[in-house]
C-alpha cells in the first residue's frame, strides 16, 4: 500500500453503525455509517495488501450526503472538501481491527486514491440489516398545505397526533 503522510492518532470507531453500502461489488466500496454521537461518515475503500484493507473515512453533513446521492455533488468533491477539513486514512485487518489511523489533508492523498472527477452516484443503497431504526427521512410541507397533508394522513390511518407531537418539538426555520 502507498505511504501516506499524516498525523498518527488513536480513534475509536467501535460506536459506529453501518447504515448502508452505497457502492457494493463483491464487497463494499463506499459505505454510510453513523457514529454514536449521530454524525454521518462515509467509508471509501482505496487500497489493500495481503493483511489489510485501507479506507478513507470522512465526516459528512446530511445535506452534502443527500446532494451526493441526488447527483448534485461528486464523491471526489466530498473527499476533496470534508466537513472537518481533513479525513482519516484507516487500515482494517481481516479480524476487523482498526489500526494505523492517520489524520490527512485531502491534498496529501495519492491521485489513485481519489475517484474520477465525474464520480456522481449511480447506484441504489443497500441498507444494513440493523439500520432501519437509524434511517431518517426529510419531508417538507408548505405551511399553507398543512391541513391538506393532515387530511391525507388521516385517510391512510396515520396517527396525526403523534406527528404533531414530533413537529412541535422540531425547530421551525
């Protein structure tokens, strides 16, 4: 594997839960995880040798992830501009032990670790078996349409009172 210049760190990935494999072919190439704090991360496979697989790990915000899946951003753009300004390079052995974790600037990555410039999303996510309770969906209803929306929900038997309780606790923008 290629030598990577970065800062060696200890980082605990044990609280991460897989949400979905976004790109999969005989194994995952790009996966979506959520940390124990609720932060979204992408794991992007870039290299391997006889004992380890190497992954780029970057924190993403939900809006950027949605833009990537919606083909508004490329994977290269996400990797080139991670939320934190850096990403992790992580080697994972066959026993799933994470080691040689480095903080790396995107500019320090070898060119062959970067996806093509037109790396728009072209697949369907494969949800992890235990990720259903972590999956969230965003729905925007214009304020003037709220009564009509509630009427539709009642017709299909949805408990509108439960929705009102959740909405009342949400921030209004």
